[in-house]
C-alpha cells in the first residue's frame, strides 16, 4: 500500500474516533438528563439539544461516513490490488474534513441545535447545511474512482467472480449516491435558501419526505460495511468458512433493490400521506428484512461449521467452541457481540415497520432502544473493531492492552442490552424520546412528575453508564495502540474467509446493470405516490379527520 493511501485511511479513522470522545460523552449526558439526575437545561455550557445534536451527528453521521469511505478504500485496494486515484482520495478527504468542521462549529456555537435529522421548522446556521453537503459530496468522489478500478479489473479477469467485499462496497456506495441525491436537494434547494433568509418558508412534509428517502437508506449504508465484515471475515476469524458465497451476493443485491424505497415508514404519523402509500411502505420494509434473515441463517451455518472444525460435538455444542475470548482474534468478539444485539435490533425494527403497531412506539423512547441495538450494536462494534485493526496493521503497532480489548465488546453489549431494555420498557409506558425528562417528568418538584418512569429511566442510566465505561476502555486501547512504538511490519491486511459452498459464477450476480434498473422501478413505485400525496395535500390547514380511519393520514 502506498504512503498516500495509507495516510488517507489513517486520517479517515483518526479524525472521527477522536470526535467520538465528544459523541460518547454526550451519550452519557443523555441518560443522565433522562433519568432526572440533573434538572437543568444545560451542562458544562452545552445545552440539552446541542448535546443531542452533537451525539447524533458525530456518532451516526460523521463516524459512519468517514469509516465507510476508509473501509471502502481498504477493501477495493486489498481485493483488486489497484490503488485509488491519489488526488481524488485527498480531495474527498479534504471536503469531508472541512464539511465536518463547518457543521461542528455551527453546533458548538449553539447555532444549529437541529438534531441529526434537521427537520424544519427547526432552523440551523447556513454553515451547518453547507458543511453537511460538503461531507456528502466528499464521500461521493471515491465511488466514481472505484468504479473505474472495478471495470478495469473485470476486463482483466473475465469469467471471475467479483470479490464479495468489493461487490458489497460498490452496492453500498451506489445506494448512498442515489439516496443522498434527495437530501442534497432538500439541503441545497429547500433549507439553505430558507436559512439564508432568501425564501420565507419551507414545505415541511416535502422536506421530511426527501429526508427519509435518504434516511432509511442511510441506515443500510451504516450496516453494509458491517455485513461485508460478517460475510468475508467473521467465518475466517471464527476458524471456519462462509457457508455460501451466493447467499452473500443475493443479500447484497436485495439491499440494492430495497434500501431506498422504504423511507415512508418513518412518516406513518405524517397526516398528508395516504394510508395506501403507508401500507406499501410496510410491505416493502418487511421485504428489506429478508436479506437480514438470509444473513442470520448463513452466518449461523458458518459459525456452526467453525465450531465443529474446532471439535464441537452434538446439536448445539458449537456455541461453546467459538473463540469468544481469544485476544488474537478480537475481531470475533466485536462481531459476535454485535450480532447478538442485532437479533433484538432486527425484531424491534419489524415491530416499528408494522403500520398499526408503529402508532404505539413512534416518538417514544422505544425508538432509541431499537436503534442502539442496530447502529450502536453491530454497526458501531464492527466499525470500531476494524478501525483498530486497520490502525494497528497500517502503522505496524501491536494492540495495546489486548486482554482489556477483548472484553470491551461484551461490556458494551451488556450495557446496550440493559440500556435498550430500559428505554423500550419506558417507551411502552409512554416515555417520549428527544425530551429533557429531568426538567419535567423526572423532576419531583414539577407538577408533571411521573414516578412510574423512575425504574425504566434508572435502568437506561445504568446500561448507559456501562456503555460509557466500555467506550472509555476502547479509547485507551485505540489511542494506546496508535501512539505506541512501531514493532511490526506495516501493511494492509484483512482476514479472508473461504467459501464452503463456492458456487459457480452466475452473470446475474456478477454485475450491477439489471439490479440498478429494477431498483429505479421500485423506487418510482414507492415514491411517486408519496410525492403526489405530499405535494397535493400540503397547504394551509390540517387534513380532515376521517372517522372510518383510526390511523393518522388520509
Ligand atoms: Fe430501524 C427507526 C424499521 C434496521 C436504525 N431505525 C430507526 C431509527 C434508526 C434506525 C437510527 O419501520 C430512528 C430514526 C429517527 O431518528 O427517527 N429498522 C427497521 C427494520 C429494520 C431496521 C424493519 N434500523 C435498522 C438498522 C439500523 C436502524 C440496520 C441502523 C444500522 N426503523 C424501522 C422503522 C423505524 C426505524 C419502521 C421508524 C420508526 C418510527 O416510528 O419513527 C430491518 O432492516 C431489520 C432486519 C434485521 C433482522 C435481524 C437479523 C439478525 C441477524 C443476527 C443473527 C445473529 C447471529 C449470531 C448469526 C431481521 C443478522 C448467532 C450466534 C450466537 C452465538 C447467538
Ligand atoms: C440518541 C445514549 C452511544 C447513536 C441517544 C439517546 C440516548 C443515548 C439516551 C436518546 C435521547 C432521547 O431521544 O431522549 C447513548 C449512550 C451511548 C450512546 C449512553 C454510549 C455511551 C451511541 C452510539 C451511536 C448512537 C455509539 C451510533 C453509532 C444515537 C443516535 C441518537 C441517539 C443516532 C438519536 C439522536 C436524536 O434523536 O436526534 N443516545 N448513546 N449512540 N444515539 Fe446514542
């Protein structure tokens, strides 16, 4: 690996992991406010919503985008043996860093407490929107470069299967490119002119619809780097093989088809979208769970094979034979802890997407319960594990405190389980999300005091504290590894799983064209009705209540 690419990858990991210190601190503060430990609107000069914005933006937008780009560079180079264009990689990194600094300034100055979803009518400083746009444009650049490398690799290797990790990276960034077009339009055409004072108002539901066109595909943009690791590395570090290579390809292509057209499931309570459009969104969302079910079965079979290779007997003996605490295979611990969390994260997602059940959980603390078992579960654990692996190998450093490192993922997992259980329990009792409970419902001095929410918020507080502790231990390991003396040969090295069933090359699963066409068709089927609803039903006044329809909507 060239010095230039190595430095790009290292900076792309170092910047967000450093910012993450602030992101994790604000996670802790969130549980502290929620549990009514403090009854203030701010702490350490940062306001509640400012802190929540920092938490969501740093953890879920900045860390994930930087990581996806750096991991993309790593997989493309490692599998295709071709270096991405030097200039393009540095321009992309430069745009992402400048964009992040602009948005961070706006938030820290208290001028953009708009949360990571920046729904209008909350209005942020223009630099917040511009910074977000730069971060996104910066992350687009590598895709075009990688596509050139991919095409030349295909020409040189006719009839060979495209490596699964490369396929995953390209699927992920094609989804990212398509979905970010909508948020770029939202930011540049609707929000920025409004924030600059050039337009008097914005169409709120149109902005939300454009945001969620982007927003749910965003969660798969977070997930797919983790899936690439689960398919191409986990079986190897577990001591086995990937059960089926074709299953991985099918799952990835299903994400290409179905990641974007499901965004309306975040808008079940928006009154100007019709029930039919929402029903369609539920059906498509059930469909997008299918590639995750395929993944669950394929990975279980791969892990069972690994367990048996390691001498397991009987039906379930393989569970006990996996390298849970092997500090040389710490990637395994991070990945398995994430997968265990995702069993719960996935099932709660299916509850959310069921149109009628969504009424019960929407905007309650059930939701952060769900998404800390997804984005702060498999996604976060896979990302921080791979960041550590890449930093250690690219800089030729040994892992600092390997025995501590190997328990970090389990501590995090236990923390998330307790934390999310507390939030979901509270959510089912009506606890709202995005609300400083310490000021009102969890303040005994306040007339709104809800003592029945004390146990659930205390549970969330204790889980959140364990997560915070695990996060701090991770920082010690990461920065300890980063700054220790060089003792190993530096280079880019990734674990590679062989396939147990390495099916023949099928042209349909070795290229993108037909899939992209079907993707566009499904997006049109889902989003033309949604946009027609939004544009024809937005105007002054609320849509009428229809007695035959208990759901919000027309
Ligand atoms: Fe979600 C809201 C539905 C997946 C993140 N989601 C959110 C929000 C976030 C988020 C951040 O339909 C909040 C947005 C906001 O701020 O308002 N979500 C789903 C569904 C899925 C899903 C159906 N979500 C994710 C993923 C995320 C994520 C992935 C981040 C990475 N979600 C919703 C809906 C809402 C929502 C509604 C809106 C709710 C509202 O009202 O606002 C599916 O993709 C889930 C499928 C997953 C599975 C699990 C498969 C299990 C696996 C593990 C196997 C384990 C093994 C280990 C092999 C079916 C793969 C075994 C070995 C041992 C040793 C045990
Ligand atoms: C929101 C705690 C780590 C992503 C929240 C909320 C809490 C919380 C309590 C809900 C606030 C509310 O709606 O009332 C924590 C703790 C963490 C942690 C204690 C660890 C110490 C993470 C990580 C990620 C993440 C690692 C992602 C990688 C998010 C997102 C939100 C959120 C996207 C939504 C923000 C919003 O509603 O605008 N967190 N979190 N969190 N968290 Fe975390």
